[in-house]
C-alpha cells in the first residue's frame, strides 16, 4: 500500500500545482480574454488529477461502499469536463457581444 | 462527456435508420432505445444511491422506467451506438487527454514565466472548418476550448471558426490534426 500512497501524493500535488497555476494566471494575465485561459482550463486538469487522487485514496480499505464513493468522485470529474468549456465559452461570448476588444501585444495591461 | 456523446451518436444512427424504415409499409415500434436508456439510468441510480435493499431498488426500477418511457424518443441510444462509441470515441478521448496535458503544461509555463508579458501574443484566429455535421462542429469547438491556449469564440453553422489563441504556438496547429480525427469519427474524412 506504500506505492499507492506515493501515487496518491504525486497526483494530489500535481493537481494542486495546476490549480495554483490557474489562480496565479488569473492575477498575472493582461486582460479579460487571456485571463480565461488559466481560469477555465488549468482548473480542469487540476481537478481531474486531484479527484483521481481522492478516488484512489478512498479505495485504501476496499469495500463496496468505498467503490461507490470513488465512482461518485469520478462523476464530479465528468461533470467538470462538460461544464467548464461550456461556461468558458459562455463568458467569452458575453465579452464579444458587449464589444470588448481583445488585448494585443504592446498595449498596457488592463 | 461520454454520456452526451453516446446519446448524440445513437440519435444520428437511429434517425438514419428511421428514415429508411419510414419508407417501408407497416413500420413496427422499436423497443431498443427504451431498454438501453433504462439500463444507463439504472446504472447511474445504483451508483448514486448505493443501497441494495429491495425497497430502494424497486423505487429505482419504477422511476427509471418512467423516465425511460418519457425520454427514450429524445435520446435514442442503441446498442450499435454504444459499440461505435467504444471503437471510435475512446481512442479520440485518450488522444485528447494527452493534448490537454501537453497544452496545460505550456500554459502553466507561461503563467509562471517572469517575462510572461513578452511571451504571450493574444490573437483571434479565423479559419473555415471542413466539418459539416452539427455534432461534429460542436465536438470540435468544445475540444478546442478544452485544449488550453485556445478558446472558441464563435462558430457559424457553415463552419466558420473564431478562436482566441493566447500565443503563436497555441494558435498555429489549428485546425490540423484534431479536425482530421473528428472527421474520421463522424465519417466525413473524404470531404
């Protein structure tokens, strides 16, 4: 089970790394559209890795109940993968409809 | 993701079959979609409820049967649709995961780079896709959005894409390999 612990730790910390990257990216990128890149998508991979780690850790003491809980955790990932690109697209579309011009190289950051 | 796609595939397959059978005389009712919908719903019910006593299972059977009766016309899955899903979608999803991972690393590199403002060069990329089916276009648009560095801004029904790319390296590969793979899934590879 020690190998299992190592796998869970690696998955969890790489997930946290991507989630941190997403948060830092929102602060550092110059405008509305480019901020959505880290906000909408680094989160997707980050939560995939973190949720997989939770599901594996939950199977430590194997039982039917633990298996069902792990399946539910994986369902969260499925819904995030469906909802995240849709929400990102909706936000970008709202920006375009409101007439916000994208930041281009050389401008000041907004 | 899997569920929506399989429903879409099932519908595509079934409508073409129905068009054929509509022409023949005496079209008989097909119970396949009801059965498949019921078992998909019941699987989700068992996972979410986690109780195996007769009371909860019979509640599940009743409500799944009602929902399957109401919505099988809407979803129209079929056994062949599920097989197509396995054969064609699973390799594509694995490939997409690999692309997502590579592109995520790239965006993370940009985020933590000290001179990030010099590296990024946001641009709206416009191109025309060869894909024709609605479902193929939606799949393509969502795949573009899922791959970091690119967000689909707008798609017209004719296949005109507007994509916001964070830098040159992210925008250049479009439409490229992803479009070819989606065309293969939907059997549009020849045009």
